[in-house]
C-alpha cells in the first residue's frame, strides 16, 4: 500500500477553527503595507467589515464569510482528546486524516503560466540538467499558485517560485541526490559558499573575480542569486534580508542531516523535530506578505510570539512533506530521515502506527498555531492579521500540492 494513499486532509472542523476563521477573516481596518503604499500586484479579497463582538468568543454567533483569505468553517465537531485520531476521521485504509485547511483556490491556467516560466528559468541557470521534464511534472508553479492565493500576478508568483526551486535544488544537488552531484564530504564547503551568495560576501578586490567565477560555474549558486534578484523587484530590503536569514537557517538544517547521514547517527525524535524547526518550509512561507503586496512590520515578524506561531505552522507543513515523501526516501539504501521512520525505530512499532503518530503530531502543531494566531490577531496590527491568514492559506495549499504532485507519486 502506497504511503500516499494513506494520507487525506479534511477541512478543519471544530469550534476553535470556526473562531480563527471568523477572527482572521475580517479585513484590516487600516493600512497593511509599509510606508509608501501598496505595491503593484496586490489582490484585495472581499470579506466582512470589522471583527465585532463574536470575535472575542470561542464560538461565533454566525457562520463566518467564506469569501475571504481563510478556509470556510464547516459544522463544528468536538476537539479531539490526546491520543485519538483527529476528529475521529480515518480514510479508507484506516490511517488518520490530517487536520488541515483546504486550498483556497485552484487556478490551473495561472499555475501552468508560472510553471512554464519557472522551467525556462531553471534551464537558463542550469539546475536539474536533463531532468527538466520531471521538474515540469512536479509543477512547482502550482505550488506557489496554491500557497499564495492573494496574488494572481504571474511574475510576482514566479519570484516566489524561483526562490522555492532554488532552495529545493540546493537540497537535491548538495544533500540528497548523488546522481545530481551531492557529496556528503563537500556539503559544508558548498553551503558555506552558498551562504556567501545568499548574504553577499564582501571580498577584497583581488579575490572577487575568483568568487564570481565559482558562482558562475555552479548552477545552484546562480539560481540562488538570480532568485533573490527577482524577488528584489517586489520586496523591500528588510523583506529580502529576512529571507536571507531564513535560508541561512535552512542550510544549518541541511548540515545537521548531513552529519546524521555521514556518521550513521539516527537522531531521537526530539532532536529530529528540533532540526526540522530550521530545515522547513519557513523560507517559502516568509514570502506571504511579499507576494501579497504588503509588508509585515519587522518588529512584528521578529516578535517571539509571532515567530513561535509561524514556526509551528512551518514545521507542520514540513511534516506533510515527510508523510508524502517517505515512500520515495525509504526506497533508497540509507536510513530514512523522516518522522514516521524515526518514530517506528524509537518506539519499535509498525510503520502504520508511526504514520498515525506523525499525523497526530502534525495536528497538534496546527491546532496550536490556530489558537496562538487567534490571540495574536486580536492584539496585532492589521498587517499581522493578514499575514497570519496568509500562513493559514499556505498550509492548505501546501497539503493540496503534496497530495497531487508527481514528485511524490
């Protein structure tokens, strides 16, 4: 039985989900962009005006509007208790269903437009040589279309798609795929140079030409530089610098996994989850406001409570990847470094039981994000409310892409 057939994702359906939908659905009552106004490409989504008194209660007095940047709220069901399958739902194979919002849009024409431009760019910079048809079939253009429903601007979505594919290429070319040139012995050195590209190195004049020659000879480095240059058309310097930080953190996660592989170390689950905090989709998710055409104030982005909520969501999104990619990963000769495989080893249980526990861990993270996002939206700026709604939308689009992409079929 394919692992992919075991995982399904109904809409979130309990009282807290209703509350969050009502709270995050209300549009900002003030400006949501940085000083200087909204950048071109913003798509304003309709919705109710004001939070009202219902937003201060766990259960709203009426159904929230579905024409917003939040998932529609179905009939509430009881919140699950610890150790039980989320909402009691199970798929036909008996595996637990993931607690996750649905994708808020599916525009195949827009997805194809972004994807074709992305493939042309990948060919230009040289990543995935000889494999571009597989990259096209994976449909990363659809990923950004699904995860960023606030924009229908193909070029703005392409900027996010380039960043995502460049990050994916760094993982494939440097870490995971030996046929694509990955070499564990070179991982640290390569990531050191990649970090110097992401956060541009300032070298003495004599050595700059050698650095540039190295960048020009490495397709991954070219892709990273090109992607950040494109993003700069839409992002303020603070937003670009925020992404630089997240990518540097991501590279630290690569190094952790690289050390596990070279040493044969099987990390305990706690260590794996700690590393997943940085080896996650956080660099992709941090672009929610850039693609939406506004800026979350730097002080709010860096606020520990906001940081915690967003990292919970990013880890949950990455565990979706664990569940969908584990069949592909475990088919290889090395030990599986995904959450179900590590749970099965640590608890000496069946893979099916480990998948169920991984799903419960995912669900706990999403439930906690809901609760904390709701509290933050009550006291934060209009931009923060919009950003948290965008993170919620990103979760739903991410799950839908993993469910359908040929990358994990």
